[in-house]
């Protein structure tokens, strides 16, 4: 029996208060199983929400890259997007800063890692 999901992955699905953002897709996908954690990002890059206004994707799938590098590059790209940036850091739980042991602001790579 194939597995089904009720994740709101389509761009035309909108919240009453604001439009859907790619970060929401990453959050929804974070609980899904993947044999390669890089697929938590790569699997959704074909979404129209995963593109900059000029059509350039947030990241290019490259399985030779380290997971933390992928998280960093994707986070950096998301932070440059006018629709995504305001919502990105608000999706991070406060526990990320505490995990560093120093109570400093988390790195961007840690932020994306927490979303996944």
C-alpha cells in the first residue's frame, strides 16, 4: 500500500494570513523519511517556491557536497529571497542557541539543520 501524506506542498495552497513559503515545505518535509538527508532539501527544489525572482533555484542538487555545506548554501540563498527571508529565522526553535552551549546566536548552517 503506498504511503500518502497531507503535506501542503503545492504553491497554490495559501494560508489565510500569508502566502506559503518554501521554508514551510522544508519544515513539513523534515519529518519524512529519507535514506540521504540531503534529499530533505533536494527533493523540493523543483517547486516554484524554491526559486529566486529571476528563476534561479535556491540550490543545485549536488550529492558530492557535505550535508552542512548544502544546509549553509540553501540557508544563505533563502535569506537573500525577499519572500522567504522574513519567515526563515522565525521557524527556528529557541533550543538551537542553547545547544551550542554558549547561548550565542546559531549559525545559518545550524538553523537549516534544525529545520531538517
